[in-house]
């Protein structure tokens, strides 16, 4: 599945669940960032979980994001 298709699916779910526009924009924003990360990193032979972990690790290290609890 490519990111464009995933974004359309997320938008559809947000509409069906009556999420606010700002929530939809936030979800699609982070999905786009994840897609750009995957394209730039060219991660191969990794599971989806490992790809997500690499993305979150990069955010934490380079952007100084922290976990929300």
C-alpha cells in the first residue's frame, strides 16, 4: 500500500467516525511524514514494527520529541 492510498483510507475513516477536520489533518500529516521517512531511509528487510520504531527513534533523537503519557 502506498502512502497516498493510506491517506485516502484514513480520511474515509475520519469522515465515517465524524472526527474533526483538525484531527484528520493531524493524522494525515503524520502519515505523510512517515511516508517521506520510509522513502528517504530505504529500509529493507524490516518488519512494519521495525520501520515504525526507526521513525519514532529518529523523531526522538533529531527533533527532541518525547513520549506522551
